[in-house]
């Protein structure tokens, strides 16, 4: 594979955490990949077949909030990064093998 893993810093230039839409856009723009499914452990955060309302609601939430909301668990204060798994399509709509994502969380105050 081309990569061992993707490492993504969750903090944007303006100091806020990226939303799920920012995360999706990052892969689209930087790697030309469309995310079709996104999970964290056993928790499905996003899928192309999920209800539109649910998808739109999550798109505007910061990624860590999506994880907390869907898993119904807090992220421990010792946790510095989340491991996210993706299913992606390339620009031809073909399924692409991609490594996991190490999503580095914002520093907790």
C-alpha cells in the first residue's frame, strides 16, 4: 500500500476542530478519495447509506463530538488520538484500500 496510515491534525488554522465535513473534504481534496464509510472501532460514524438527516446533522459537528454522540461515551482525558477506519472510492468510483487514520485530537485545556 502507498501509506502505512494517515495522520491528521484535528485543529484547523482558526484553532477550531475539524467537522466531519472538513474531514471528508480533506480526503477529497488532498487524496482525491470519497469516503463511503467511516468508523471508530465498532462504531459506525458515517456511511453513504445512512439517513440523510442523520448524515447532515453529523457533517456540521466536530469529529470528536460525532464520536462521543454516536458511541454514547466520553473520550478519556488521556486519549490523544482516535483511530478511524475508512472505506473510500477513488475518482473512478472504484473501491480503494486505505490505511487507518490517526486523528490527533485538540489539546485539552
